[in-house]
């Protein structure tokens, strides 16, 4: 730095030498020497100042290094403390988990003990009386369609007895056995009266095959439909599966029946207690043991069910009647003994679900039957 300053001064003298006369050379030299002495004194002070500044900076650096060392030590101490706290936390978590498991086990043990005590107590405490659900039944016979409300369902009170679909299209009446069987082959709707007797229709309604039940023209009147298997089950569940049949069956109406049979002989009373030898020569029966009497008729009186079912209570108001059914082969069976009703639910390609009521038992039985069978139909309100 000093060399740089002296070089500047020599440059100044050189410029003065080049530009002024020798006359002024002495004056210049005197001036330069004086200026150089003063300037040299300033340089010494600057050097002292700069050295002082260097010492200050060195002290700052030393202080910074000392602070850095202190901070590094402090960071190490904090990291060690954090590691120690993490280890303590892990140990605490393990301890808490073990305590929670122990507490859960204790609670479960107490719950099990309590359940056992309650179970033992129930053995000695009489069960509260069962509250029977009130059966909601309401019949309405004021309109053209008689109805009965059972729970939340509204049923027709009588079996369906129509010969046309709800749009007016005629349903074929099929009397012949072969024609009835052929209706199934063609998946054709068909109906009939039991034994082809219209009087049975007045009492029990018509019998329909399943193809009439699901025909697109609609078998039931407007606002009604053939119940599905699920809807039948709703009714049976509401009434009680074991007793629904009895509640749905019409009460039996008993009547006296009379039969006459012809009598033309009877045992001989003349020799009934006589010896074998006498019976051989009995003058009344001539040894035959039988006495000829004039031809006459004896009367036999008996009781029979005119309508309804044996064991029927009709608590539901359903008034199920034993209208019998028609086999797929065209034969009729079980009038007076069973009632059978279609559902709209298919079971397989050839069969569908139905419900039946019989003299035996109190249930409403669920069956899958040939689609060509002839069953009664009850409609359910939409």
C-alpha cells in the first residue's frame, strides 16, 4: 500500500518536470519533500489504525468461535435431553399400555361375574307375563267388494270369482281334463269351477291356474293385486306362524246328515240262544239264522261340516274356506277338507309358491306347486 502511495508522488513530480521549466524545479522539490514528510506521518497513523482494526476483528472472530463452541455444546446437551425424554416417553407408553390391558381385563372379569350373577338371579325371578299384541281386525261388507283389514293389510273377504281380466279380456273356462293340461303347455290362463259345478263357484269362487295369476291383463280388479309370497308371509307372521292357520280358517258350521239304506233280512231271534241242534231245525229261520222280512229302508243320522274347517276360529276375519283344488292332470280333490291360494311369486320354471289351510294343524302351510294346478285366489289392496 505504501509503494502505491510513493508511486503516485513520483508520477506527480514527473508531470511537473515535463511541464515546467527548470526554473521551478527547486520549488517543486522543496514542496514535494515537505508534502512527503507530512504524508508519511499520516501513513504511520493509518497503519496503526488498521492494525488496531485487525486486532478488533480477530477478537470478534475469537468471540464468535467461542460462542459457536458454546452453542454447539448447548445443542449437544439439548439433543441428549430430547433423547432422554423420548426414552422416558416410550417407557411411559409401554407402562400405560400394560396398565390399560390390565384395567380392561379387570373390567371384563367384573362384567362376566355380573352376567353370571344376573343369570343366576333370573333362575329365581319369575318371568314377566307375556303381553299379547292386540289383533287388529276390521271387516267391511258395505261395498261391492267385501274386505277385511288384518294388521296393516286389507284383503278381500271372499275368493275371487271373475271370468274376465280387469281390462275386460275374457279368461278361458277350461272344463276338459286334457284341455286343462294343454293350457300349461301353452302357458295359457284358465279357470274352472270345482267339478265344473257353478254352485261350487258361488260358495268357494273359481279355481285359476298360475298363468292367469300373472297375466299382463291383470287378474284382480283395479287397485288390487295377487299377493306375493312375502306378503303372505307378512300376514302369517302377524297372526303367529304356529296358529295363523286356525285364525284364518272359517269356523265350522255343523249340520245333520241323513242316509237311508235298504234292509231285507235280520238275524233270527227265535233261536239265538238255542242249541246247535235246535238252530238246525228252527221253524222260523229254517236253520239259516236269518229271517226274511218285507223290503224296507233304515235311516242313518250323522253330523258333518257344512262349511268352514274343523279347528277354525276365524279370529283374523280372513274366513278361509276349503274350496279344494284341481290337479295339473285335470282331476279335482279335497273340497271340504283344504283351501289353497296362489301367490304371484315364482319358485321355478314349472312351479310357484302357494299357501294352504287344512283340517290338520294350526299352520298356514307354504308350498311350491305346479303352475298348471287350479287354486283359489285372494286379492290384496295395493
